[in-house]
C-alpha cells in the first residue's frame, strides 16, 4: 500500500534546495577525491610508452614543451599542438618553415643558442630545468633523463637516435614517430591525417623516379677541416635516396652516420651528392671544396651536388618529405 502526503509549494521548494545542496556537496567530495587520487586524468591517461629503452609516462597531454632540437617543430605543427611549446634552445632556421609557422617559432622564447662547431647544442641541465617543462624534446650532451625527471620533465628523443636502434630505416619510421606524438598529445586522428598526406607525397615522387638509375651519397662535412661524415642504411637519408630513385653507395653499411675517408668516397664514386649543413651553406661549400682529391668524384666533376639544411634529411620529421621533393626537383627527377 502506498501513502500520499500533501506537500505545499513552499515545502517542495525547500526540498529542492536541500537536494541541490546535497548533490553539490557530494560532487565536491568526489572532485576532491579525484584530484587527490589522480582519478581525474583524461581518458587514455596515464599513458606509458617506451623511448630508447626507457619507460616514459604522461598523466595528461603535455602543456609545457621545451624544444632542444628543431626537427619536432613540423610534427607538432602538423598535429595542431605547437602552441604547447613554451621555450626553445638551439638553432631553428626559418627556411624550414612557411611564413605562419616561422612567425610562431620566432615568438617562442629562445633561452639559449650556443652551438659547437659540429652544430650540437651546448647547454646545462639547470638551465633546462628552469623552464619548468613537462616534456623535453631532444637530449643533447650534458642533459640526462634522470635529472629532468626529478624536476617533472619527461624526455622524448627520436627513435632513430637511440643507441639500441638498428637496421634499415624506412619512411615507416617517420609515420611511427608521428603516431607516437599523436598518442602523447591525444591527437590520433590528426596524426593519421598527417601521415596520409606525407605518404601520398612520397608516393608521388616515387612514381616520377621509377626510371632513375644513378648512385648517390649523403655527406656532412665538418667546418674547419674536421672529419667528413656520410650516412648508411640506419639513417633517413637511405629511404630518402631510394624514393628519389637514387642508389645509396653506402647501402652496405648498417650505421646511421660514420666518418668516411676521401679515398673511400673516390672508390665508391657516386653520380650525385647531397651535402647537409647546419648554419651557412657557404661554409659547407668551402668545407667540401677544401678537401683535396674530391674533384675526381663523378658528382663533383659534373657539378651534381645539392646542398640542403640538415633537417631536410635527418631525423624523421615531415621536413624529410620536403627534402625528398627538393632533391627530386634539383636533379630533375620530378615532374
């Protein structure tokens, strides 16, 4: 049996206030518990990934990113999260970026631009920690994962730079790198769209270069008379050459980068050369021209030498696809 009780309008209104107050109090208690327990993390977080043999964990998408290398810029921009970058250190040539992105890069606080002769960033861990990053992209000498972790910063480096990495590099390594960023920043759909665009561009160049039959080498000459470096199959230079229809004369070397002697380069005698540089192009030209004996290499003798900024070939970022298109256009293998 059910009983009915007469309730006045005033009583009903007072009851509603009481219920509302109880709900608000309960919600407040739940929110407090969530904050204290970490249960309020976004869906999919905490997210744990492996990077160069280290487990890295994100409680939420990073909000304070510090860049210690320039390559990640176009990945972040392609995913629509470049506005999460709060500071940068190193050399960020504006030639890498279109007008709008170049402006964004310039607007980011640059707290160090000290580079050594080989183009490596020179910086102390304390200076990086002072930026209060929750994500640091790049790991130059003098910086440790442990030191930044103690200050709340997670380090992410290119998988191709890992000591444990090995084997032949492919454009799939680029797509995997972008997928990794997509997971970290909760931008999986944007990562998929960016990878589709890039793979379509690579396929378009490959279609135009199917009939190419020339050999090539990718060089990095040290400024000031230092060593001459070249790239083997563990570098993005290798799939880039293949997509441009060029055969890497060092395809039998499973290293990423290594020193090469002039005599070895003469023996391999590549038809074309791609010369990478950081800083000024003229410095790279001078460094190459000052090396005695290279004038007999077919590429040098014929003038088939293309100079391009380092990130257009290394490491794995959308700039490698830009670099591929530049190589194909320079050597007349596109269109």
